[in-house]
């Protein structure tokens, strides 16, 4: 019996972290940011366009890229992906659905091992993609690294991983890769080109169960910081991360009491120019604060919640090294929602 019984009739309502009504969770049209936690079964129910049933006028189809990455996202959080198909009155599956299902099948033919029979990722967040895992006979583990963003320098950092790596390879063709342990985790050397533009799978066989130390986003060599929506912590009842083509942003920010937070490590303190990637249909006012410094800004009206625009917000000072928290909060008076895809902090020239 799922969680749509009793008073909790939809989404994650009624689960109470797995202790509420129902035996498993069924979030609808969304993927929980962290799943439901250990020991709780769940599946995200989602459509391929905007309707559950067939609608000849709805041609707003999700791309194969989005559908495959949704599948991976669910698996990486210990859940299933329940993908809806709405047949026509003649019982035919729409051609757009067939095309996407075939493309998903082609991806699964190569990468299915990294989805079927796997469990949730041992990592809290991975900026380049997702991870699934399988326990092996004898107590070792196989980690499947689903790389969405192939590193330009050919170096894939698996942050915080402390286990010894016995073998590393590409799942697509079995090519052997080299992996080196370092202070920040394990770095895998990759070929220049990704095997698959949607998601390429790197397989690590490690000794024992995964031992992962929590890590924080750190400054890049030039001192800048990129804070992306996927790695943000949302506070509130409605605000959440929204995945999709040209979106991947914090959205549903309709309550001015909700807010966003990033935590990161400062190694080179100083003043930073803050640039935001925002989409909005109004001009909502908000603040950005960190380390005792704060700036006020206004979102640009871009005309659509999917049309993003980079805007310079001002300068903020990070005066001390170490763990730092940055918060983005709405100004209650005259608040208008907007979607936030990322913030970039660049050292400000004196």
C-alpha cells in the first residue's frame, strides 16, 4: 500500500521519513532531493510531457537526456522511476514517446548494469553527476560513477573517497583507467571525449564498503567559487530543486519565508563580485549574505521562468578562511518569485 492512503494522499505527504501512512512513497512529478532515506522504498511518478493521458496539443516532450538523467537520479537516491506513457484512443503509443523509449533503451543496453540491482549513492553530492553501487561477493563494492559533466582537464575527482581502488574502467567499452588517491579523494584519469553525451559510466571496484569523508566545495585555482543549484540546501515547505532541460535550478520559490543556503570552504579570503543566473517574470528583491557581509539585489524580469540571464549583484566580502555559509533570502515586501540556477563568486579587483 503506497502513501496515498489516509490524509497523506499525494507526493511525500504522510511518510514522515518512512514512519507514516503507507509502505512506500510515491512523489509525483518530482524527485526528492535526498530520496526517503535508508530502508524506505519509493518511486517517482512522472510524465513524458505535461499530461498523464494523451493530449494531441501537448508537444512539450521531455528530452531523452532529461529522462535518462531522471532515471539515474532516482536510482542514485535508492528509488524507482515510474515513467508514464499516455496512449491514444486507438491504443497507440505516441511516436514521440516511442522515440524516447527506444533511445532510453539504447542507453540502458550499454549502462543497465549501473542501474539494475544497485543501491543509493554513498556520496551526499557530486557536482559532475551521480553514483550508484553494488556489493560484491567477499565484501568489496563496485561504484558506478554517472558522469553528466565530463571534465575538460580529463581528471574526475571522486571527493572524500578513502577506499583503495582495485580497478577502474569505462563501462561502455571496458577501457582500463588509472585512479590515484589524494588528500581530496580519488582522481580518475579519463579520455578526452565522453563515451556518451547524456551520461557516461565510470566503474570503480573498491576494497570493502565505501568510506566517504564529507567534503565542501572549494575555491578554484583562480580563487572563484561556483555555487550551483544542485548543491544548494533549500529551507522551507515549497522551494525545491527543479530539474529539466535548460532549467536545473531552484524553483517553486513562492513563499518569501523560504530560503537557499550553500556551504563551502574559503582558502583565499577577500572581496568577491557576485554574479547570478536568474529567470523570472517579475522583479523580486532579495539579499545575499555570508561571513557577516550582505548585499541587496533585484531579480531581472527575463519574461519566462526558463529563460535565464546572468546579472551582476554586487560585491561581498569573505573575510576569514574555513567553512563558510552563504544564504539567499527573499525581501518580504513586494516579493516576486524567481528561479536561481547558480551563483558565481569572482575575486574583485581592488
